[in-house]
C-alpha cells in the first residue's frame, strides 16, 4: 500500500464489582430501569463519593498483568461535558495522574511477534444508557457510576488484523484475571479506535479519525478496513482529512460522520474536590502481584512442557479460560503418560461439535469421564473412530453414556478373523479387477477393497484387521 496505517485503541472495561464505583448501589445487570440508583450516582447536591476498594484492587491487578508501572500518587478529575445520560454533567475520570502507565502486550499476527505499547490504564465511572424510540428518547441511569477501566494503547498497530489480534489477546487475559465478564452485548467491554494514514517513513502522524459504535471485534476490524479505504481515497484526491468522530454503521458497512473531535481543553478537566489524592503503597502492589493467576501464554507454555502438546495445540486450548480448565481436566485425568490421543479428540471432534453448535468447548456439557470412556472403546478397537464420532454427537445431545449408546446402536466393531475372512472372500470374488490391480502393485486397490469390506459390514469391521487379512489373502 502507498500509505502506512497507524491505529491506537481505547478499550473501556466494566469491572464486575458488586457495587458501583463511588456508592453502594448494586451493579446487577437487567434490573428495572432507574432502580439501581441513589443520590451519589445521580449527582444530587451535597452527596459525596467514596471510591470502591475492590475496584481499585481489580484495576491494579489488571494493570500489572499488562506490565504497567503503578503510580505512587493518583487522583480523580472531573471531565466536564453535557449529555442526557450523564446526570452530574461531568464524568469522574483521570487526567494527568492516572493509575498506571507504560505497559505493553505482546501479540502474534500471522505467527509474527509484535509488542504493542499500552500508554495507560486509568480509572473512571460509566455513564447511563439512552433508549431511542420513534418519538422519544428515554434514559436508564442503572449503569451510571459502574466502575470502568480505560486501557489506552500506543499507536503501534498497523493493520485492522493487528487490531483484531490485540483485542483478542487483551480479552483473553482479562477473562483469566476474573475482573470483568467482557460481555460486549451487555456493554461490559467497549472499544473506540483512532486511525490515521501517513506516507511510509514519515515521522509525523496523519490526521486521525476516532471510530465509535463497534459492538464486536469483527466490527472493529471491518470499520478500520473501511476507514483505511476511505482515507486513502481522500489523500489520493489531494484533499484534507478532517479530524472527527465517526460511527460504524454495520448494516451499511461504512462509517458516518458524528461530530468534530474534541480535545482535552474542551472537557475542562480539573481535580475532583470531593476525592482525595490516592497514595498506592508498594506492599499493596506486591501483594496483588503475588496473587496474579497463570495467564494464557504462561498456561500454553506449561501445557507444552507438562503434557507434550505442540505450541499450536496449546494455544488453541488455553482460550478462553473455561475451555482451558475443561481441557486440562480431561488431559490430566486421561490414563497413561501419552496425552496426544485426548488432545486430538479435544481439538478435532469436540471442537467440531462446539463449532457446529456455535458454543465454546466447555459449554458442550460433556462429562470428562464419559469422554475418556469413549476414547477407551476406540483404543481397544471395540468401535471404529467413525462410529465413535457419531456416539460423541449423541452423548452431547442426549446426555447418555458412551457404553449405553454403543449398545443401543449395536456399534461394536467386528474383530473376529473368521467372520471377517468370510466377508473378504465375497469381496475378492466380486472385485476381480481391484484384486489384479493390487497384485500389480497399485496401492489404491487395497484401500478400495478395505472400503468394500467396511461397506458390507455396515462399518463395523475393524479396518486394521481387515487390511492385514486382505494382504495375507492376496499374498
């Protein structure tokens, strides 16, 4: 491409605390409109905010996971703007003394590693929610005051695919930390993107556009892809790009202008006089750091070391967190030291069943002991691998055991050499050409003959024994 794409992302993350950031109101989702409110989160005169300690601990935990430096002194500021879902007419946020700075996240795009800088992770509160109807707009303040973290990346991303991979890895780490449900449909995780173009080698950034209203990672990727094309056309026509905020219209597949972009001066930030400066002491940081869980990349490395998985297999199984927990439980309890067979089932048939049902691996509601039992039937050559995949499907749908389904379907594999030899004799008589082809060295003829035996036995013949018997029969 003629131009280099430069992207920075701002992720807004709702923390899953039981109460709001500055008051004791519940954060339960789905309650009747304007029922989880009080004078503090509604901004009544004379009400005073007190910050949620659990939210602060969650914030430090997340900042440490992204390798950020925790600031010893941090404070809250008022970000002033008027909007119907903002009852105080300002948002409590952080400006010049954020909670943390200078972190990073390592990602892989097309198997190429890249370090993406994280400018800051700072604390703030959420606004309410507007509901637009044909002739009126309504506001629900239940979400007002829910604790938010804003994770701001450096402009280190150079393609929509890199942005997608960054968000995917970011979300997986957050899920492991158990500080948010990351549910984009509920608005727990939202993303804005800043994008600009410049000539390769140029030091100055181009005029940026901020993108909003993207409710999925695919939406972020699609919106950025459209914006690259739009800005390229403007520059090619020797026109100037206007700094503005644009909305992503998924139905039309394009971005549309919303407003010219405000700067920090437009918000008139000033320190919140109702909230004191926080001093975050090192013992607290050290204590939270010690309690950090094993993160996805660390877990993948351990899977490779302890269970002999390939890096590719391990990476698939560790995301999301609940998939990793289910997979490790299955692998750990699978008998013997060689875990490859269980891994093959998890990544192959089970992942296929999950994709068909559009669910995650752990959502299949499959008992690990029954899965181990099913694999055992295949390993003992009591049923074929093909039959086992059919049994797996029915186990998930019905909740029945592998043994019961095998018995009901009369799926036991035929391994009796005398019975198989009788079927082979019939196949040999009926397929003289394939027999002659085999004798002249054509390897495919053997596979054809095995297939005919399988067909006549309704798929119950043991293919390994059949292959050996045919070889022996034809010399």
